[in-house]
């Protein structure tokens, strides 16, 4: 989980249940911090993960510069803080704990993906 105190004064955007936040294949210039509600991360028709309060998504496109590898859809009414490349780089360089939190989230996602592959 990300420390929400880093984003306490940030502007949020809201999405209604079922609203598409972004689709796989799109260019990604923002990541999002969930401050309210839940967001489903979809790979094709499969829900790979549901991101809840304190979670992040969309960070891969900021890190590697590739298009979105998955889609994101609001599961519930949700509030998100958008984080652009400039702010992301500032947070990583000025707050090492933030960078560790992002790496921890990505490592956990990779472990879950590996477990799903092993089951198949």
C-alpha cells in the first residue's frame, strides 16, 4: 500500500461503477492512486486484480514508457489521484520510501501472476 498522506492535498478525479479509466494498448502518461472505492485491472476478459484504497495502478507505463498492458475499470464509485511522469519522478527521487512501496506492489503482482501460471 502507498502512504495516502503523500496525496492528502491532491486533486482527485471520480469514476462511476463500470466506467473505463483506460484500456490496454493506450499510451500511458498517468498512474493512479486509489483514495476511495475499487478498480478492476483487466487483461482481456479476465480480472487480474482489484485495486483498493491505498493501491496504485498504471505505474508500468510511467516506468517503461510502453503502452498499457491491461485495462482499468471502476468496480465501484471511486476517487483517484492522477500522478504524471514529473510528479512520479519527484516522488521517487525525493521520497525513497515511495519508490520502495511501488517496487513492493509490483513484486507482489508478479508473484501473484506466477502463482496463476503455476496453477494452469
